[in-house]
């Protein structure tokens, strides 16, 4: 029988290890999203912080709709931000699933 505490401990260790491995990719995607958000802000005449806010709201596919690009190029950049956010989320989920699998396999063999 697997102990929940040991599964959690193994999961957290494997999650940290996995995030440590993919950290350069994750940080690159976050920087890329911020740069795209700043480009939208400059194109639309928004404050720069609104552009960063827009990039994260769009990249995480939340899309509140309180800040909306009007020009065609800004909308194309918004699509790029959304696709980048999907990749970012997918990588984090993949690492978490792998950590859970390793945690369950490791706890079952103890």
C-alpha cells in the first residue's frame, strides 16, 4: 500500500527536478510573451504594464476582455501570445504528470 505522504514527497522532488530541467525553455517562453505584450502595448498606445498584463491574460487563455487589441497586427501578435501560452502550459502540465507518475511508481516500489 502506498503512503500518501511518500507519494507527495516523491512528487514534489520529481516536479522540482523536472522544472529545473525545463526552466530555460519556460523562462524563454515567459520573456517571449512579455516582449510580444510590450509590442502590442506600443502598437495600441497602451501603458507598458497593460501590455504585460494583456500577454499573461491572453497567454493563460483567460481573456478577460478588458484590454482588447484593435489593429490587425496587434491581433496577429495576440494569436502568437495565445499559442506561446498554450505551449508554456503544456510543458508545465507534462512535467507535473511525469512527476506524478514517478511519484506513484516510486512509492509503489518501496
